[in-house]
């Protein structure tokens, strides 16, 4: 005995009622519930759909779908970080490494010059402004995509919103930009460390806000074959 299309849609609605927002996880849970219900019907053919559904749901435990949501989020976060790492490694290979070295030297010269305080604030304001602009832009793109498809995919949300976490790290350094003094110039290790840190942050922000979102369609199609449908 197989579930009807209306019963399948009922299971989708059931997952949404239990706070499963992302379509990819909904599909996995619906498939799991459907298999469980059909297995129950093989033993008890007269069992109603509602009773079979409730029995299948109880097997998830007292927290319902929460564990499944957490596991899915961890899996998608690992996938996102693999994309991030793959793109970051390219910036330490030819020809991108030339731009990476140039960026490092820009920060090093700025932080080791006699105008370190002014240069630091100017660089920070320029980068922070770009980060905020891209955050707003990507958030709008994500909302438009969701309105058009009426579906929300977990990896898609990470691609368009994960960058915000990276930007918070950068923006949290605003205090340091205003306490840099002339004493900083005498410590070459501090200059090197800060230059390396800002080079890494700029690269990560650029990858998060520009490169990965531009490849969103390709990455989503690779992850979800049904996405293109």
C-alpha cells in the first residue's frame, strides 16, 4: 500500500508545522515518514494514515525533528566550509597569490607608516562599507529567490547569509582601529600579525560575499539534483 499524492503533501505540511523550514530537510523527513508509514501498513493494513503518521513521528523522540535539523545544519555547514576552503586555497596559488601578496603589502605599509592611525581608519571604513553594502544586497537576493521559488534550501540560506558571521568578526575590530598608536610602529611582529589578519579577513569576506554567491546556482545544483527542477 502506497501513500497518495495528497498524503505526501500532508507530510510536507506536517514537517512545516513542526518548524522544519528548509525544503531539502522537509523532503528527507517526508521520505523517512512515508517509508515508515508504508512499513506499518504492511503489518497493519487497517491502520489509519493519521495514526501511522503519529507513530512514525514519535520515533523521533521527545524533541521531534530538532535533532534532524541540527544534524542537517552541521552537514550543510561542513559542505559550505569545504567550498570556502577550496576558494581560499586558490588565493595562495598562481596567479591569485600575486594579488594576495599585494594586499598584504598594502596593509603592511599602512600599519607601519607614520600615518598608521589615519590609514587604518580609512582602510577599515572602506572595507566595512563594502561589507555592509554586500550584506544588504545578498539579503535582498535571498528574499527574492525565496519569493520566486516559495522554497528555502539550507545550503542556499548559508550561501546568502553565512557571510554575515564573517563580517561581524571584521566589524568587531573597529575598536582596535582607534587605539593604534605610534608605539605600534616599533613592534614589527604586531605589524606583521595585523597585516596577515586583515589580509585573511579581506579574502574570506570577498569569497563569502562575492565568489560563492556568484556560484550559488552551480553549487546548489551539485548539492540538490532536484533544485534545477
